[in-house]
């Protein structure tokens, strides 16, 4: 009966076809091309090479690789859950992107009540998709594809509302998405897994293990994420020196966290050997910890230190905090997203606040008011006119002091944690509905429940053993 309750034969097609019809209707009614993609706006005076696609598409493709190859392979580390890790990532990501284009667009209507679609919209949608996939890591192996689609359906609007409110009213600096991507995704995912708590999994699960092949595939995902993370952190920063610094800081932070991860893995292992799980996850910590201050003048040395701090916090979190959260607080964080995105995100936020407090015209020059737009003088202030002479196009700001902005950063951090955790818990309770084909405890971490699998899927070493026996006999 339990196997039948998890059947997708009717449930998944019904959900997919109904949502596709609705999305087609919404795209028809509300989505059109932006100026760079609209043929009517092109003339013989329009230079094709000035089109925004040549500026934005390289960043989009880097992030695209991270979403589908990076996350997909990284989530395939369980020995019997490789099909599901990659395929469910593929399914959830494609739905999240097309849904995010609409939901984010509704908060950014251009003239005529339309969503004007361009590559920049795709980049923003992929950031939302990354949020969903990070949250997915907390419930990996314990959810059906239908549950994941419903999770994306609910998480995207909660994120879009949070993003809109934080950016419109609190006006924070968060170039690398430490608050609005990593912190939100982490605590939303923890809220979902808290609501979906399975007591038997605290004692371990027979299928909750890895293999030689699955670990290799997973670390390939890590490498895709590692290589393209500079594009993730810099895609939406101001073009020019800001974007240049963002790339430099991200690479330095990642190299620092990688070296630290290898050192700590050997040091904290009783036999002094390296653990593949540490290489798959902790090496990425530097990309998160530099996020909030990635476009600021923090210095290369500070980026290096942040990478070391992120790797240390992430490693200690995996070793000590994750078991505590599962045993004491009913939070079964399957991929350790709290360590890689939560703890490192908090460090990044503190670093960002420190960078804001130390920012001055002496360090940045007039360009400070481009990065910290909230500190630009208000309209009518004589200093604004003086700055606009030096920086054409500079918009009036809010006239905040560094201390005031730091308080807004703190407010954004805690409000994001609160909203995301609450939204995650509510979403988790929705996912417990029986129609959503939740796997039974015994079927968790097993591809066979949802896939036609080859006969040797549960014996990945079987063929190697046969070859070894034949060679020894020869």
C-alpha cells in the first residue's frame, strides 16, 4: 500500500499539465520582450554589439552551469539516489526558473503592466532557483518530486516578497546574496525539514550512504560550482571596478577555503585521512563568506581571512552542530545546508556590516555613493549636485549614516531569517498532505521508488568484483 501511495502516474502529470496551462496563460497576458530583444525598437542606427545580451549572457551561462550541473551532480552523493539527485534537481530547477520569471516580474512591472523579459530576468530567476535548490538539500532523499515542485511553487513567492520588501524599504547592500539567497534558502529549508521530521532517521538509514562512484560524481558538481562561483557573486554588481573586485574577492575566498578545508579534514579525522564529504562542501564556503562585501574595498587579505573563517565554521558545523540539531531540535539537515549556507552566511553578514561601517570617501572616492546608494545625499542637497558633476547619472539617496545603514543590515538579516523559517515550516506542513506521494521511511534515499532502475543499481561494485575475479582466475 505504501508503494502505491507514492505512485506518480496520475499525480505528477496532473500537477505539471495544470501548472503549464496556467503559466502559458500568464506568459501570454503579462510577458513581452524588453528593449534589447524587441525587433520593433531596432533601427539601422542600432549597433547589434551594444545589445545587453553580450554583456549579460556570459554571466547567465556560468550560473546556468552551476544550477544544472553543479547542484545536480553535488546532490547525487548517495549511493542509491544518483538518479533522483540529478533528475529531481533538473525538474525542480526548470519549474522554479519559469515560475520565478513571473513572480519576480509582478514586483517589477514596467510600463504597460507587462514583464519585459531579457537575459537579466533570466539571471534573477536563476538566483531564485538557487534558493530553491539550496533548500532542497535539507530534504534530499526524503521527498517525492511532486513535493519538491510544490515546495518550489510556495517558496518562490515567499522569496520574491521578502526580496522586494528588503530591497525596496530596507535598501541593503548584499551583492553576493548572503542574506537574500544563502540565509533565506538555509532557514526556509530548515523550516521545511523541521515540519517533515522523521524520528527513525536520527538512528541512521541503511541506504543513507555513499559509494566510490557517487562521491566522484558529487565532487564534480563541487568543481562546477567552485569554478563558476565568481560569476554568481559578480553578475549583478555594478559594471567596472565593482564587478572586478567581486571576481577577485570570490576567487581568493574560494582558494582560501579550499586549502583550509583540506587541512581541517585531515586534522579532525582520527586516522588523519581526508574525507570526501569535506571536499564536496567545505571547499565552497569562501564563496559564501565574501558575498555580502564582495564588491566593497575590503582588501584581498580580508577576502582570504573570510575564506578561512568560512571553511572553519562550515567544518565544525558538519562535525558537531548538525548532529546536535537532529537530536535536540528535530532538524534533519540532510546536506548540511546550515553549515555551508547558514553559518557562512552569518559570517558574511557580519563582515558586510563591518565593511559598511568602515566605508569612507577617503577609501572609495565619489564612487562610494554608487556602491552605497543609501548614503548618497537626498534630493536638493547641494552636495548631491557636486557629486553628480563627478558621477553623471548618480541618483538621490537616503542620506543615511554608516551606523544607520548597519542597523538596516541587521534588521534585514533577522527579518529574513524569521520570514524564511516561518514560510518553510508552513510549506513543510503542506508537503505532508497524503496526495503528494511522500516516500515511506524505508524507501527514503532509494531511486527504485520513483525510477525504473537497472538490475545492478544497488550493487555498484558488482561489475568490478566480477572483473577482479576473472582476472585472478586468468
